[in-house]
């Protein structure tokens, strides 16, 4: 069954609060230490927080709270 298009799910005339989550696939490391290569990607956390703040200003959005976590076991 097909998903309902997002343009039908959200009323653009009303303020909404949304929970968003994103994950990497195939054991890819966006942040943290990669156990296979030994490379650290911790610098990306600061980059991601800065980018979220920048986009919130551009999109007239506000973050009520967020957490940037790596996928350490």
C-alpha cells in the first residue's frame, strides 16, 4: 500500500511539532569512530548542529530540542 503524500499529512496553515529521526545504513558511520577503518568522524557532530541552526533560520523553523548521537554500541 502506498504512503500518504506529506503534503496531505500536514496542514501548512497551522503550527506543528514534529519528531524526526534519521539513520545510516550498511554500517556506515556518519559520526563516532569507525571500528573497521579506525577513522574518527566526531567532527561531523559540530558541523551537523551548525547546519541545523542555519537551516532553521532559513526555513523559519525552531528546534525545541535535539540530540546528535553516534551509533556506538
